[in-house]
């Protein structure tokens, strides 16, 4: 799944446009490597690091969502990892 779509579907960002801006500006890392473009792939088990709300969030991908569902459903797709 595309990283911009994943961040939007799990409700970490309000829109894919915001996710794309974070990625293009170089703020998002996937498995320790900087995400080069919004179409970079995310797989189950990937670790994503990005700055949100004045702190760095590190999350591990548990599953890939089929849609942007309600928040409780979105939280099942990832787990927080301490940086």
C-alpha cells in the first residue's frame, strides 16, 4: 500500500495531501530510510517514523486497511513503538 494512503487510512493525517507534503519534505521514514515519494510501499511489519503534533511518532504496521474507517478500526492497523 502507498505510504500516503496508509497514513490517511489509519487517521494519522487528515488528508492524503498533508501526508504527501510530509513525505516530499523528507520527514517520513520507513524502516529507517527516508521515504522518497508518496508512492513508496508499506508492508505489514514496516516501522514508520514521522513528526506529528510536536513529537516524533514511531508506529509498526500490523495490517493494511481496506478503507478509511472509524478511529477504533484504524487503531487496530498499527501499534505505537517507543522511539
